[in-house]
């Protein structure tokens, strides 16, 4: 993949994960996390080419410029997003998969002075909350999530959520939980509500209440559909008219317009300018 395509891919990932992103120019000029990642890609190439002093100097310059310290020996996958960025530290032997997200003040650190693998490995789609510390040569498997200010010193299985000091598992995947999340996501799309706030591991009571409302509306829709089908079978004529689209006030229209604008920015973006 060329530089142009890689840059466009990174910008698209920021649009998808940060609702505060308003334009491509804003991202290019004001997202230190992306600046740090691109400077790291250069320093990583220098490091692998055995230009190690030059690589470390560029890494130090990147830390001064962005507040993000990434050792040039660290391996980073595609569509990596560092939100805010200040205070993030990524050690030399850290390995990060695709589509991972780190918030500010996260540390991927070591626990020994001995040479060799001493920093964490992150699988794909891992999310690390602000201030969390992931220490030692442990593995965060695909889809793992870490709560803010947690300290993790043991492996975390795929799709598990850990919080606390030391980190402990508070949410594990199951067939029922995945089906509930998928169902709520579809209902949220239908009614114009952002499903991000109804994550099953979100302790916000308001978000949980909205999630229960979505479950209730899904059940009511299913019951009404079954009732209409039964009456139609008996010869009645009900539910023949299509339900009107639900309009969630002016805020929903404004959010949809903003989403279209962001998508247009992505489509029209040309990294060559």
C-alpha cells in the first residue's frame, strides 16, 4: 500500500472514531496522534535499516512535537488511532495490531531491564482507555478493552473487558450478549440514536436505560408484526399502511448532515495537495 492510500486510510479511521473531526484539513493540522504515528513509521524504517541513532533522534523530536513517545523499534499495524495523545508511551518491543485505539496517558511498558521481548502485544481492534498501564510481555487478544486508569499485568482474552488495579475481567463475550449488542445497534440505527453509548460494559445508568428502551421497542415491534400477520390470516385488513419514518427532532437531522459532510470530505480528500 502506497503512502497516499495509507494516509487516506488513517484519516478515514479518525473520522470513524472521533465525532469531533470536522474536516480533513483539521485532521492534518491538529491531530498530534496521527503526526506521531507517521513520524514513527519513518523512524521505524530507519531503525530496521540500522540507522538507529537517527531513528532515536527522530523519535525524540516526535515526542517534543506531539507529546507522544514511541520507540522506533515498536511495531504498529494499520489504522492505529491515538486520541489526544499527550503522555502516551510505547516501548521498544511493543507490537500493535490493526484498528487499535489508545487514549491519552496510556503506557505500553516493560517490567524488566533484561533484553528481549518485554513490552505488550496488542491484537486487532483493541481499545485502551485513558491513563491505563499495560505492563510486561503480555498479550491483549483481538477486541480486548481496558478501562481508564487500569493496570494490566496479565493476558486478556479476546473480546474481554478489564478494569481496576490490577485489571480484572468485568465483561466476557457470550452468544446472548453479542446478539443483544447487534439487536440494539440495529434499533439504534432505525431510531437515529448513536449505539456507542449503549455498550454492555458501559456503567452509565442513562446509557443502560436507553439500552433497555431499545430492547423494549424491539420486542413491541416484533409483537405488533406477529399480531398483524395473525389478523391478516383471519381475513382482516390491518397494518396495510407503511409506518411513517420516525424523525428524532432537529438534532438528528443536524447529525445526519454532519455525517454526510464528513463522508464528502473523505471522498474528496487528495493527499497530494
